[in-house]
């Protein structure tokens, strides 16, 4: 299933990804630091959503209370909880 999540507090505006049996696929960020976010998407591709959440949740960007990786974790948590 394809999900789209509107981010809050980051340079990226949204995240689109697929969950296939709890496995993360095809993560794409809109806006933000292009190379870094493509890298994050490539690293998490094929990982279980729960593992991605555990690794990325709580990461901060500078003075901000969140980051693009943290927002991905929040998006995945919401998708997993809502099935």
C-alpha cells in the first residue's frame, strides 16, 4: 500500500512510501536535502517498518525538535498503527 505523509517542522514537505507486509519500499521525500534523503530512502528500503522506527525516531536536526528521519519514523508509525 502507498502512503503519503505531510511532514511538520522540516525542510521536506512530504514523504511517500510503500509498506508491503510491514516492509518499507520506495521512500521518496519531497523537498529537503536531496542527496541525504535519497540516501535514507535507499538505506531503509527492504527493512521492517519497526526496525526503521527504532533507528530513526527521535533524531533531531540542529535546533529543531524533529528531523526528516524522525518524520519518516512518525509516518511509518502512523501507517503501521492504522494498517
